[in-house]
C-alpha cells in the first residue's frame, strides 16, 4: 500500500513537471511569434534598446564636448589676434620714437575740407629739393578725407634751421578735367617736433581748388 502511494506521488510530480514544461514552451513560442524578425524576447529587446539609448547619449555628449572645445579655441584665437594687434601698435609707436626723436621729428599731413572742385589722385613731396614721398589716393581714402580724415604723408628727421617743402598734386578738377598744382613753402625747424599741413579747400567764386601749406 505504501509502495502504491509513492508510485502515485511520483506520477503526479511528473505530470506537473510535464505541464510546466509544456506551458514554458508555449510562452517561448508566443514570445518568438511576437518578435518574428529576430526571435528575441521582450527582455532582450528592452536591453538592446537601453544599450542603443545609452550609446546615443554618449555620442551626443561627445559631440557637445567637441563643439564646446571648438568654440573655446575660436575664442582663444580671437583674443590672440587682438593681443597681436595691440602689440603691433605699441611696437610701431616705439619704433617711431626710436627712429624719430621728438627734437628732430617733423611730420607732413594732407587734409581736405570739401573736394567739390578737386579730387586728388596723387601727391609728391620734396623737401630741400629731394623727393621724399609719393602717394596715390584710392576712392575710399578720398571719401575719408572729405569726412574729416587727415593723411599722414611723411615723417622724417630735420635739423634745426630753414628748409623748403614743395607739394605736387594731380587729380580731377571741375567738370572732371585733369588738374595739376604745385605749392612751395619755406619754413624754419625749431628745437622741438613740428608739423606741416597741406590743406585743400574749395573757392566757390572761382570754382577752383585752393592749396595752402601751413606749419604748426
């Protein structure tokens, strides 16, 4: 009787195990049917999706970091350019002071008030009979002078005493006709730096340009 009970118990356990195994097969078959392309279970698919999401986030962070690095490099380059410009300006000032001490420095400028009857194209400067400077004007430079800009034509060292300066202008006068003009001035260089200005203005009565040279 005891043997019979044991045999029945074993048969029940086998039946339960068989039923559980069959149910598990049905579940796996159903999950495979839900993922016909890959045959993956929902848990496997979820893991892959999370891996893909993490990979995308990492790529996005790397791209953002690279963009930040590029912006920082561009900012550093702009700051370096600004420093170079300031340094070049300081070097030019120092060079001018070394080459042209204040006691012997002499500068020649050109200014223009209106430009209605004369548009300068070129200028030449002679000091003490020697050609020392020549310049051709662009349209942008002419417009800048009409708006009040001053052209620094020449800087040199002059000893104290009497000197002669002659300015030669070429350009277009009234009605676009070619125009040439020369002006000469005798001046005396003092013990300190001085300036010579060639001022171009208009005479509305004669409709001719007027050239005046004056020392400051």
